[in-house]
């Protein structure tokens, strides 16, 4: 299993079963997980349906491993769209981890690609993000629309800043 996914899975299993935060050994972690900082999203699916997804646009922890652990716990217990995952569900979960690259501003839809780039939309304190290459999101317009809706930004509001970012998806 991919070490990023294994870290998230071990974290979710231990937290849901025992309420404890997983402490990985150095051997379990890649150099990147031990030494780098990055935003990361943990997505959880149960039998193909989204069951939780929480992440950070920019790093909030000292290491990428800590970022993944924190977001795995949040995705499994604190996603406001879903109740916390229960022990019987654990065997039915599929987990992915997206490590985000640095966001860069864009000035038009022409600079976006739904398969390659995630998008961040921002107006004032409102901000929405959508990861790239998501099932059912086939156009840039739809990707931006969803990100705006998540941020509470009207479809035709002026003055919206857009950013793109790449991810490395671990499945």
C-alpha cells in the first residue's frame, strides 16, 4: 500500500477504534513526510461514495506526516457533511491522500485544466477549493462553480481571485 495512504489508514483505524492519535515509526515515513511541509487533503470513500474529505490549502503542522494525521482524523470524524465514521465501516473504506503544490494566481479559465489543476477561489475572507480530477467534474466552468458555491461566492460576483495548484494523489 502507498505509504501516504497507509499513514492515513492507520491513523483513522486507531482513532476510530481507540480514540488515540497514531504515532508512526520513522521507518513508516518517507523522507518527504518526515522533512517537508505541505497542504494535504485526506478523502475517504465508502463503497464508492464520498464519506469524508478534509484538508489544508497550506501547511499548518511541522511536517507533512503531521498534516496527514491531523486531516485523516478530521476527515473521519469532523467533516460537517457526514457523521463520524464507525468501527463497522472501517473495512469498507477507500482512502486517498492529495499533497498540494504551491498555489499560483490565474487570470482566466484558459489557465485552468480540471484534470491537472485544483482551483481556489477567493473574495475577501471567503475561500473555496476543489481538487483536480474529480469524478463528474468535467469542465473548468463547473469546477469553478463548485468552488464558488463552497465559498459562498455568487456565480456572477465580481472581484473573485482564482488560483490553481497541482497535487500528487496517493491512492
